[in-house]
């Protein structure tokens, strides 16, 4: 009976949750581009030109296409952990770059970097989760999409909470 309980526990559950969290973060990055078009084009010095945000969003896919031929082989040769770490570094660059640069061209370049990040994480997350949940591989793979859906549900609430906190802080400090 004790062996049945031990078999039921998977020591890599926390690892899998951390891996799925990367898809949650990826979805936030994509959603921010979609939801804040006027603010982004204003920050890039191109107010009213909402099509620029669509171009930057498209650069995410371009980055993914650029990196797919080498992200898989790097993951195969050096391991999924290295691939995942490369993806995380590229995601940090993407989020910081899109947030701080004030030109559309730089945002476009950093969106390509975001696509590269997604490609490296895909070569890490999906195979790792399929190994963690060997008997339920299809469910493990579907959970990556579920992570994105959870973000779609929670992001508006997160934005309202942060906006409310900012308002409260401003109200009390001013």
C-alpha cells in the first residue's frame, strides 16, 4: 500500500508548475501588446498609428520562425534546462526592451527577441512536461494552452488591482 502512495506522487510537480508558468508569462506579454495599442504607439512617438503594434506583434512570430531551426538542436545537444534558461534570458530582454525603448524599431527588435524566447521555452517546456507526466502526455500538453487561458482570465483582474493600488498610493501621498 505504501508503494501505491509513493507511485501516485510525482516529485516533479513543482517543476511542471514552474514550466507552465512560463506560458502564463508569455501570454501576458502578448496580451499587453494587444490591449495597450494606443499607449504603446504614443510611447514610441507614433500616436494614432495603431498598425505599428500589429507589426511588433508579428515580430514575435518572426522571432519564433528565425530561432526554430537552432533552438531545437541546442535543446537536444545541451539539454532542456539550458534551452529554458536561454528562453528566460531572452524573455527578460523582451519585456525590458519593449517597456523602456521609445521607438517602434527597437520594440520590433525586442519583439523578435520575445519570439526567440518563446521558441527556446517551447523546446524546454513541452518535452519536459511530457516526461514528467508520462502516462498523461496529451493532458500535459493541453495544460500549456490552459496556462494561457488562465492568464486571459486573471490578467484583467491583475490590471485592476495594480491600477487600484497605484490610485490608492497616489491618493495617500498627495
